[in-house]
């Protein structure tokens, strides 16, 4: 009984502090009723005489019980009111209510289903169309009408580099940029039926984060990341990383798999060590679509420099080396 009274007092006190004014009328109605019932029980007990003495013993706890129960009624009403108010607020602020309240419902074409969260989202993709004024270089057979890569971006890894041609007889890759591979032909035409092969040092502001992430669970965390390759005709080719290949020996066959590609693919390469003779890291990405790009986005500033620690040139016609 003591616990019941204590509970009643606690609940009543809390509710009074929270909602004193709205429920003051309810309390004022039920308090006289409880007092009247308690008084009635006491009167019956006093006038029942000696015959009703056993009933008197029961009347005292009954009186206290009625008083406590009646005291809980306002608290119950108050709790129900709080619940209704909170439930109403949740319903009001729910997305379904907001969309109907503003009179705008999302059309099916604007709803995108996502199986898992991505580092960022993309606008709707459009079909790639060859540029009528592409600047394919001589010797780039099979790439007529396609534009050369100018910029590579991997937002999830904070990679954003301009892409430049390698200097003639390159002895050491340039710094602050990525370069495209040129062998029998130029491998830098996204959308062509061949690989686009880009490489850069594993240094800050270049491909450093590719190397760092490749060491975590063999680069599994990079699978599914977006790669954007801008081209000279103001297009943005979107790829998704599908494979991470570590510890590739620096032999003459290190790029054979990429060079044998007959479909549009993107290959990114960086070194796993400090010298040209160190193993290579290769990241493979597959195309998923093309977006229009602004001229400013597709033509970044060329910050290429000869690396301060590049080897010294040993012949006049060498490039990428210190003189």
C-alpha cells in the first residue's frame, strides 16, 4: 500500500510539473469525488456499532486505497494525453505527411533504389555518344571520334588529378598529375573498345590513397567505388572499381592483360615501392555510363612538374628526369 501511495505521488507530481494547467480541471473534478467516497466509508464504519468493528478495520485500508486510486486517475489521463500529443507530432513530421501536406509526391522516375549506401550519388546516366570533333592522336587506331582523357577523380579516396601525356623517353613519372600509357597506340580514350590505362606515383595529391587502401583487406573496401574520367570533349565517363591486383612484378608483361582488352575498361596503376623497379598495384574499373561535364571540369589546370627526387637525365632526349 505504501508503494502504491508513493507511486501515485510521484506520478502526480511529475505530471503536474509537465502539464499542470491543462489537467488542473481534471484534478479538481476527481479530488472531491475521492474525498467524498473516503468520508462515506469512514461514516459507515463509525455508525455501524460494535457489530461492525471487523468492517471498521477493513474500512481504513479501503479508505486509503480509494484515495490513492482516485489520485492516480488524473495521472493516467495526463499520460494518455502526452502519448497522443507525441504520436501526433511523429505523424506530423513523418515523410509521408510532409509530402502530402506540401502537395508534392515523388514521381517514380525520381526514386532511386540503393542496396547499400555509397560515398556519394550520381545524376541520371546518359548514353555515351562519340564526339564529332574528337581529337584522336595519330596512331590511335580504332579511336577516331573519341576524346582523350583529361582528368581522373575518385571522390571516395580524395583523388583528383589532371591527366597529361608522358614526356618523350620518360625516365621517371611526373609529379602532381596522372599520365596515360602510350605504346603502339594511346591508351587514353574512354568509351573505346580498349583499355584506358592511367598511372601516377603513390604520393600525396596523386595515387597515394590507392596504395593505402590496397593494404587493407587487399583493397576490398575499394570495390564498388566510383571513378570519374573526364575527356577533352566535355564528357564525364563513370566507372566502378571491380578488381584490385597487388604485387604485380615490373616485367615487360605487367600490362599484358590490360593491353589485350577489347572492351571499354579503366586501369589505374601506381607503385608499391620507391623505385621504378618496385612491384605495381593495378586497379581495374568497368564502365557504367557517361555524363555531360562543364568545360572547366573537363579541362583542369596542368600542374605537372619533374619530381624533386627524380633521377638525373643521362641523355639529352630523356624526359621526367632532372637536368
